[in-house]
C-alpha cells in the first residue's frame, strides 16, 4: 500500500504518453517488494531546469530521461558518471540527498541482454545508425572486446563523429564508416558476423523497411540484433531468421536498462529470476500488442 | 495499472512521513476507479518555490499542502480562490494547464462532516483555538449561520486577530474573545450549545488534557466537536459524552477536506456512498491504531 514513505520514480520525455517504463518499472517494484511507485511526466525542453530543481525540492528519488532530453538535461545536474561524460547523454537521474547525479544504463542494458557475450570477443560488427542508441551500443561493443566496427548512418557527419568517438573515446582501434551502402555492402556483410540495427528502420512508420534489403550474404553464422522491439520481429529480423541466422530484438535491452536504473536508485542488488524476466517480457508484449 | 497516462497527486509538508493523506487518497482513487496515484513529498520551506515550479514543469496535477506550508506557499502560485485570499492559507494546489491555483478545502471538510447542520443556524458557538484550523472552522461557522461566536486561545493576540477577521472578513456580527478562561467560563459554557476544540489539546503529547477540565455545565443539550481524531475520543469528548452531550471528532472533516481536493483536481462529482465512507474511516482508524 502506498503511504507517505513510498518513494517516487518517474520517466520524463516529450511526448511521454506511450512510454512503457511505468508498466515495466511498477512490475519490477512489485516483483522486488519495494515501497515505491513509478509514474511519467510530460516535460518540455524549456522546463528541464525547473524539472530537475523540482526533483531536488520534492525529494523525487529517481527519474528516467527519454527522448528528446537525454543530452539537454545534463546542464542541470550536479554530477555525471564517467559513461555519461563520454557519451554526452543520460537516461537516469539519481537524487542522492539533494545532489542529482546522471547515469546512462543503455550500454549495460545492451550488454546484459546478450545471451552469448563471448560471440563479440574479437568479432567484427556492422552497426547501422550513429545516433544516441548507436552510441550506447558502440560503447558496449568496445567493452565487449569487438575487434572491428563498421558504422553506417544516412547522415555522414554523424557517422564520422561516432567513428571518432569510438576511436578516441572508447579505445576501439579498428573502426570505420561505411559511407556508401550500395558498393561493397554484400561483401562486408558476408565477412562481418554481427549485424546490429540501431536506426528506426523497421519500426512504424518504417515497418515495411529493412536496413538490409538483400539478405543473400547473411548465413546461419550471423547474429542479427535489432534494437527495435515493436514489431517484435522487424522485417530485418524476419529476413535474417530465414537464412538461419541467430536473431534478437531490443526488448531485453529495454528491460535490463530499466532494471539497472532501479538498482541505481535503490542501491539494491536486484536480480530477476528467469520466471520474473518472463513475466516482464509478457506484460510488455501485452502492452505493445505483440503476439509472438 | 499505473501507466504513462496515470495522473500524480501528492501532499507536501515538513515533516510528512506520518501523513495519512496517501492512504486516504489512494483509497478514494481506487473507490472511484480513477487513473491516478497519490504520494507524499518532504519539502522544506526554502524549497517551496522550486516545488511549485517543478509541479508546473512536470505536470503534477494536484498537491495538498500541509503544515507548515499552508501560508508560505501562497507567494508562488498563480491564482488563489476567494476563500484562500480571505483565510490567507491554502491546502490544495491545482495545476490547470500550467497555471497553479490555490484552494482551501478545510472549511468545506468541517461543514460536510456535520450530520446536523441545522444545529448551527442562529446558534452560539464557543471555539477553542485561533490558529489555522480554528480560522477555517470560524469561516465555516459564518457560512452555517451561527449567531454568536466566542473564541479562546492562549495567545491573546491571535484571538484578537481572528475575532477581527470573523467580523470584518466573514461578516459575523456577534463575535468576541473569551480572554480569561477562569472567570465566567462555566456560565458561558452553560449558555453556549456548541463547543469546538481546534487546538492540539487532547492530542499526543497533550492526550491527558482537555480544553475544558470541568464539564459540570455541559449537558445533553450540547454538541461537542473536537478536531483531534487521534485519539479517536479525546479526554474532552470522553468527558462530554458522559454528560449526555452529542460528540464528534475530526476524522470525517479530514476525509471530506481530502475528498474535496480530489474533486477540485479531477473536476468530477465524486460522492462516497455510506459504505465507501465507512471503508475510508476503517482504513484510517487502522492506520492510526484506533480501536473504537
């Protein structure tokens, strides 16, 4: 039962009405028996300072930060984790007795969602996208020990920036941009065992599109990861699955980045049992209207 | 289930950890099937501005304001109801699309808690206390049409101020201060059919005290109201009951002022059935550890 001692967590974003975080986090809260509740706030860019100051004034224990505020919120916090400083973005604010500290849990979420992390050690990865999500994935890839990273984004400048960050910030030696997809793409795909989509291609309204339309060079030796989780299987993953490749969507990444936020706020070692993880997946698929 | 569309309400105060408002309001919310949740924030005086600005920034729909912020919050709101302007205090802030409006629901709560309002019409009332609670009660008494109001408080200056407010602000013609309780108190009590305690006497740590220690002049013609609800029956009410007087504590006042806040925030005509009111009383007595 909610009482005057119940802690409040919330997600801020613009828009926010479709966020799944409240459903997911309140499920965690009930699974772990925490005395807390998680809601959502629609916050405009011009209100970010008042929002963070209000968090401090009201003793709101934790906020998740989502699009489009992950970078814009940083000037208003008191401290930022090393990862946040490196990535220039945060998705988690912790109220540490009036001191607001920014964290980013997306790289952890990606890493934790992988069943076989060893697959990444010394491997080559082709990463589609150079935005915020791709940046978090690239950071995780560096930590996972990938050997070669090739990045493609429609905006060349963003690609160049992420390549530079991967080299200078994340310490990846062999990182390059794949500027022109049409050229030797098939060859690159054939030689690169891990393909990751960190763009919005495959998600509504681009649900009839795939980052790779010609899956001929993909084989059962490939691992194809799509950060999109709605639809549960994008066209990219459906096509990849037909080639015998291993596939995975971004639902578990979403779950594990959220769980990590809750750990940061509570300072508790919260671990989901396989059953609990299954429950959370189920409830989120229900919310998304995903059947499979 | 809480989602990104669930509205947030909360109570602010200092201290706040023992507030019953979250338990009461969440029970209302569930009884009326509202998509909302109610928590509590510990807000210090120096953080009131940031709190109200944060309420605006985060789109928090409603706040209750309790001790010691009922007056101090007023400089930071955008608008105040007529009652708030008259009483100089608010217990309810409504976020009307970014515009924060202050209301006070305590007078309504007092009025609504009375089974027999007609008892007050043209009656005489002896009111103990001249603080914020007494002010709200006096305002309600004026609206109920009392003929004669006598006010006593240990601090003479507060009494004088409230007497002046009752005359000049509330339009009560016959209002006076009972400065010295020892003198003709018994006579006044015998002649005044309604006795109201709006002080902290009778509440812990003053639970062994009564605003009137000599109940000889009280009879079954009297109505004795104690704003204190914990203990459920103060010494004043226990002694009064023995004389055959009708007695009532402040629990229903608390319930109805809270219900009124919820109505203001939701713009809905929320009415408790007798069963629902009984449920709320029961759950609050449980929380308070009151048996009777």
